[in-house]
C-alpha cells in the first residue's frame, strides 16, 4: 500500500540504531532519518545523501532551545542557562534532556547545573516521553551497539583529556597496530558518533566530546590506572623520551601528556626520572617553551617531592628563572645554562656530566667559578610580549597576572608558573594599562588609540568598548568593592572619567587638571579617587559627586628660589594609597612624597638618586614597604616609616615601567622595556640586598690567580681574588677608572674630579698627582716596570707621571675627549680621540711623532698588530681602517658595517682583524688585502634584534687565531675558520663594556650592567 500510494511522500525516522528498521520501511519513497551510526544505511539501495549534524549547538541556539522548553524569552533566561550550555558545550542530547526536565521542574536550574558540573549523569533523569531514563543511559546505548571485538579499544580512550586532538600515531603505539588498522577501528567510532575526526590534509586527529570523556571516566574509573599504565608502557617500548623528533606526527602529544599519563598511572619512579632529566627539559622546552613544564612541576609536586624535594625545587627554579631565554630563538645551549646553576643543584650536576662528555668531542663550555657569591632574587621570569611591557597587575586572588604593552596585546598567565591563559589582540595601538576588577570577572585595558575596553577575564570575550576620551588613555583602575563596580580612566585629554559597567556611556567626567592625567587610584574605601598629572599636581576627587576635594601642588617641592615656577616641568607620574587609606604616596622625577590625606601635609620625602627617574610606585597592602620602579633598570624597596632603602632588585635589562605588590604583599611583580615580567618574593629580596660593582675594572692573571680591581656602588675600591672570592676593601673615592700594577704591588685610580692617585697595597700609603686632570679621568695604566702611570681624560690631555720621581710629561694636542690609549715599545704611546685623530707620542719628551687624521667622525677604538707594524682604527662613521705606522694614508678602508664600529682586534699572528659594530655584527678581515673573510652571523631573533643582544664592545682572539670571543649584550665565542658561533654565555645583565682574557685563552672576566662579576673558565 505504501509503495503504491505514497511514493512521493517523505517518511521521517528518528534515532535509528539498526538497519532492519530501515529495511522494514524501505517502500521506495524518500526517507529522512537521524542516526548516530552512519552504517545503518549500508543495507539499502538507492542514492544516499549524508548531512553531518554538528555535535555542539552554538550558545545562542542552545539558549533558544532551552527557552522553548521553559516557555521564556531567551533574554529572560537565568545565568544558570548560560552555564549549562557552557558546561555541556552545547550538546544537543544534554540540552534537550535538561530542557525537558526543566519544563516539569522549572525551579531546578541550580540543581541540574550542579549535577552536570559534578558529573552526576544518573541524576539527570527523565522518565516520561524521552527514550532514555538518564543521561548516562543515553550515552551508554551508543557504546553497547559496538561490535564486541572493538569495545575494549573504546574503553582505552578513557585516558584522553578534554579538548585534545590525538594523532593516529599515538593510538598506533597504544595498540601496537599499523596505521590502516587503527584508522579502520576509529572510523567505526566516528560513524557511530562516539568519536570525532579532524582531517587536516593527510593526517587525522581524533577527539571526544567533553561529555563522552566524563562518561568514560565514570564508567571505567576502576580501570583508569591500568589504562594509563598501558599507554606509558607502550611508549617506553617504542621510544626514548628525549629522542622524539619534531617531525614525528605524535611528538607534541607525548611532550604534552607523557607526564600526565605517568602520574595518573601512579608510575612515580618513572615520572621522577622523566621530570628530573635535563635531556627531557631540553627537548621539551625547545618545542613548547618552559611554562608547561613549570606547570607540571607544580601539578605533580606532591609526587616529585617523594623522590627529592630539593631536586624538584632545583629544576623548577631553573625553568622559572631562565624562562625568558628558553622561550626564544635561537634556542640557548641548555647545558651551558645549567652550568650557571649552584654546584649543589641537580641541574648543575647533570649539566656538568654532559658538558664533560661533549668537551671530549670538541664542544666549548664555560664554568662560572665565582657564581656562589651571586644570589638570584627573582622567583619567576616570563617573556609574554614581543616588545616593551608597559603594565602588569595581579588578579584579586593572586592566581593570575595580566600584562600589556607596545605589541598591542593583552596577555593573561598563571602567576605561579607563567603558563599562558589568554592572548588578546586588544587595541589598534600600544596598550598602556590593564586592571582586574575586584571580583576578577573583568579586565580593563586602555590605549594610545583613545579607547577603553572591558574583557571577560576567563574567556577573553569583549564586553564593552568606551571611546569618549579625545586623547590617549594612560591609566584605568577599578573600585575595590565588587558589589558596585566602577572603572576610573585617566587621559592625556586632561580629564578623568568614571564608568559604570552596566551603562554604555560615561557616568561622570572630572575636570580640573590642566595637562595630561597620568595615573589614578581609588582609596581603599572607594570614597576618593586620586589622580596625578603632568601639571604638577595630585588631586583628590569625591567619587559620589565627582567634585574635586583637594589639590596638592607637588611641583612646589622642586622649586629653587632663583628658578621661576612657570619654567619648570614637574610630571607627577603615579600614586598609591596606604592600606588604611590615611596616607598617599606620590612619585615625581626622582622623589617620593608621602602626604596625609586629611590635612594634605607632607609627611616624608625620599630622594632616590640623581641618575634616574621614578616610573612607578606601589604601597604594600600589608605593611610599611613601598616598591619603586626606576628608569635605570633597577627596582628599590623602601621602608616608608623610616624612609630608608631596604633593598635593590636588579635583573631587568632596561627601563622598568611598572611595579605592583600581590594582594597579600608576599610578592611583587615588575615589568620592563626588556619584554620580561619578573616575580619577586618580598621577604627574600629584603634579606639579600647586595653590594654591586661598577663596570670599570682591571684584571691581572698571575699563574693560577685572577685578581680583580673594581669599584662598587658605594664608592669603595675592592681587590677581589677571583678563585677564592676573598675581598679586600681598600679605599673610598669617586672612582671613574682604576688599574693594577703588573706585580700587584700598587693600584691606581682616576676620579670624576680629575684626581689621579696611587695606593701601595703593602702599607696603604697613598701617592697623589699634584697636577691631575681638569675633568673626569677615562683611562689609567702603569708602564710594564710600574714606575710610570699614564692617564687620559675628558679634558683632552694625557698625563705621564713618574710617580717615584714626581716628574710629569703632558701630551696635549687632541681637541676632544681621550677615552683610551695603548702603549707601544720604545716609550711610545698611541692615543685616539673624539676628534677623529690618532697620534703617536714619545712619553719621554711629550712630542707628537706621528699624527693620523683617521676619520671624519669620532674614533671609537684602535688596536696594534702584535708584529708592531700596523694599527687599526674604528669609527662612528661605520668604517674601520688598517694603517701602517710608516704611512699617513690607510692601507685598507673596511666598509660594510651598518652601525658604529665600536671595537677591533688583531689576531696573534697579525694576519686577521676582527671588527664589531652597534648592530651586533662581527666581521673578520684579511689584513694583507682588506678582504672580508667572515660575517659572524647576526642571526635575527623573532623581534628582529641581533643575537649579540646589542653593541659589540670588545673582542679578543685566541693564541692560535682559531677562536674569537666577543662582548656585547652577552658573551659569544666564535669559530674563526667557519665564522659560526661556538658558544653563548648569557649574563644576568647586559651592556658588557669589556672582556679581560688570560694569555692562554682559558679564563675570562667581565662585569654586566647589573654590577655582577663573572669569572669564567673554559671547561677541560
């Protein structure tokens, strides 16, 4: 009958599980059926059209279906409706089942959401029209319909994590099968909607819906440990962990989840062996960076501590403090980084073992022999941005950090591990500030593009865009009370604005500043808003009325009686409230002011120093401490009660833009131009404030001894035994340069005031030049016999002082600063100057013997060939030249550098010349013909900066002329034959000025811009 009368009808069959049902209704009419198993149509003939139904409903569609079930408008659905859709990821099965239940019990929104969150699928039960009594039964029926011979394979998938797409190769390893066999099994699961396949070109990746993962875990809970153990055992059968190759299809899966499977299998011994392996650390960080590894050390700390909590701490600290290096390209040599760890560290011991093995095969490694005197005070270093980081802040619970900067992005990451949670392309221009709301639900950002944006802090979704400011928006800050959220913004348009997140437009605008408003902060009770401006004032505003309550003229504290007020610019940079709200701290120029809120009176004034400006400050929420960010790469902690500095925190390589305490005050973060954010422990920093060195040092290598003469930041000259670490404090003075006599009997030093003095070490007797210089002394050096001291100065003169006979010879002909000189044989001296000339002098008569006009611009360095026939000159004009002492015109002009050529050095055999420039390039030239032999490759990192990390400032060849060491942002060793890098030593700081090298080329000494001394020895 059906065949005869209904050939043009459409027959709809819903939820078909078996092909016999389809056969029974095969009446040759058109049939529309829904099924979770594609294979049911294999038994019937005729054309078939498959329409794939998405496994997930979109949020809006899911809400629409729920609204139909409960007979409500979509906009009127409670918050729990949104959470249900999110929790089940829009599963049509769950949405329809819970919708049907809510139609009968409309007040059970919370109940069903809770059951879903707690994976209580049996309690999501419907006994009326729906085919399955409970959610778990609905999901189970699909599994039960599988063939018996493949059910166990589906059970094996219980160990997969949510939202993880697994390459076919992983399951080939798990099941010990060929790819084709595995794909056939998995296709059966896909056909029955038990698994999903992402086909990307030739490779297949498989994943489960979150509800399927939850169902499998619940169903097979008693087998989970064995299932995890099975995949680990199979992995061990096929691979060695650190031999995985990036071109392997399954490589990333194992790097990301091998530790998880080991922990879940209770394979504690294997997990510790994996996590405490430098080989594994190296292999994994090269591919995925350090953040995930740090997360695993935190996640499995309870297991790893069973083996050895100290070892666990060693590895976690190593990753945390080197994260900014391990996440960059070219990837650093992790063994060399490991050798910089304390000698008691397991990381160091493994690195030392590997280094010794590799040295036997020609690899170069350096031991930092005085590192035990150095304490690293940072707890975590992350590099989330590709340019300067302007601002960073903690979430209210202290678990997350948000940051923003020049790269126009907002980054959110875990405060404990640095693991990235969100990356948002937030604005069209630089992002200047970001702030968490007090309930941590939102993050506000503001930008040079004049916009203020509000983001969902968990999903990264955009909530609001405010664009009522007419100039860049410099600062944003939320109220401290989460019950009534307000956002304050400060702009270069001279206005502050208050925003209610429930409104689309500004609630209030505050007028009163006459120049750019840089910063704003709500008082702890939210009644007042403080603002800082380039007009030199701090203003306090009543939040409720938006009226100005008080104005404090900070500018007046900088005025001199003779200087008119209108001529001085005082930019008030930032402010911070004390925890009790009675005092406010304000920063301007290089001073911190503390004001009483009620009277406006000045309570304290702190002067941080002449050489830098304060960029940011923050009051501790718990005590009297304040943290201050300075433009000279430094961060300082001050006791605001005593007005005494508590600590210096050095580690950043450039300006520090922002500092902020965690909500409990136990730690603080700093963000910088160097693209990094550092996390510091407050107590640890306060206990370890160190004396640091300036970069003007001299070194004498004597047999097995290394003696270093240096001046520290409190103006003391120190004599340091590099091997033993013993320090002799010699004298306090305003030292600009210093030197040791060849036999360590005397030291000499030049002052910023032009004074030249000698100290006899045996009896501390001082000899002072009667004449000295008129300006700062730039270089000072004894002659080989120690009887004569030569100094050069900014006053353009060179003084030759026979200090025992009190005889003086002055070499005066240069027109500008003489920063350096070199001694020749036969009482001759070669000097160079900013005036572009090089001169040869007799130090006995004081007469010029040769005068070379070398460059039209500043001469930055010279070197003399070991055979004493030639010298080189380098200049700010981007050229270097090779000269003969016999000719007044150059033998060769060396062109090709794209920056100032800052240094040069001849090889020991006088056949090669190396030159280094401000672009980080090093070029090696043939001295005889001026031909370029090698460009020591400035491999670019992702931001486009040269690998040398800055200017190349010093160079030195090995005795056999086969190796070259260079100083710049860090130290590099080069193979002269190939022009390739042999090793890089990353100093904690940067901007190295000089490298002192022993005659056997095995010991190296330098000081970085953080004042840290490095005595390095080649590992043999």
